[in-house]
């Protein structure tokens, strides 16, 4: 079955690039993520990616150590740019055109993100890798993912995580926990199920942007998930 999606936004957390380590980029994991993305792009789907930076620096952690929060978040956003350059390059090495964009102006590093330029690149067949989050402190790359998906008129947000969907309870602690195949926005809120942070989720709900939560190591891969194979949860109306 072919996928019905034309343009998707994939959120790749910093954690996914660090693999078994808590810090930095592990080349085998970077390559594995890049390969899944390249396979999806080769199938004709336009792919935009928002990368996190938790493997390099988190603003909250910096603020807890005494750095002022705005500075700490700028450091976090720069971390996401390092990941964006690494991932974009790894996708290119898989034989698929890719272009990094930055939310903050740094012309010698990457083009500054505008929805217009990013859309054009998508239409030209580039996988666009968006670093720098929203460009604002006090936000997360989950919020950036939802925002960019709406701006770029994507059909869906894919959130690759360590678990294969949204569960009724923490599956590591409660063996009775069940995975939802589909769940509504309001149910996620009333049941306090952690899908994304509140700002990201509110944005998705208000714009009716569906979110698919799946495990990054899902054997069917990203392409399989988009074809309705494998395990995942779809959050939507
Ligand atoms: N960040 C920010 N504004 C944004 C996105 C990210 O200030 O719009 C900073 C923030 O400090 C955050 C860090 O960048 O802790 C890394 O992003 P995030 O924690 O979302 O990465 P992930 O958990 O997905 O690896």
C-alpha cells in the first residue's frame, strides 16, 4: 500500500542521534536515522525535519547550573544546529539532496529559515533539516516541529521516540498499560498522556495537525509507518 502523505514533518530528538550514549552524535545512529529518511524521500514523499539538541545542551539544565535562562536556551538552540548540519550531511551521503536551515541568522553556516524558501527547497526535492528550534528561548523543538509543520503545510507530524506509541500508562512500570492505535487530542489532555509538551500539543490541536508517535527502531521503518504498517499511535481529531 502506498502512503497517502505528500509532505511530512519528522521530529528527530537529540537523544536519537546519541544512541546508547547520553552525549554527542554516534555515527551508526546518525546513519541509521539518515537512511530511514533517505528511503522515505526516495519514495516520493517530501520530508522536512526538525532536530532537537538534548544530546548536546538543554537550556533547563544550564539554567539549573546558574547560567541565565535566555543564554542557556541560545546555547541549546546552537546545539540543535550542530545536529542539523550532521544530519543534513548524512542524508546527502545517502544519495538524497538535503539542505539545512537555521532559525537564527548565521549566513556562513546555513540559510536562514523562511517558510517560502523551505517550501521551495521541498518542491525541488531537497530534504530540509531545520535547526535552531523556533528561534526563541523558552520553547522546545517539539513546539518548533508543530509550528514548522503548520507553516510548511505538512500533512502530519511524525514523532519518533523510544516507545512504539502512546500508552494508557507507563508501559515500563505498568504491565497492564495498553497502546492506543488512535486517540483524540482532548483525551490526551484529560488523561494527561505525555505526547509532546503543552505548547506544542495546543498548537497541533488548534490547527488540526495529526501527530503519529512511533519507535525509531520500528522494524517497518519510517516508510512502513507512513504506509500504515508497524506499531504507532495516531493523535488527531
Ligand atoms: N530551544 C529553545 N527554543 C526552541 C527550541 C529549543 O530555546 O524553540 C533550546 C532549549 O534550551 C532546549 C534545547 O534548545 O533545551 C534543545 O532542544 P530540545 O530540548 O527540544 O531537544 P530534544 O529534547 O528534542 O533533543
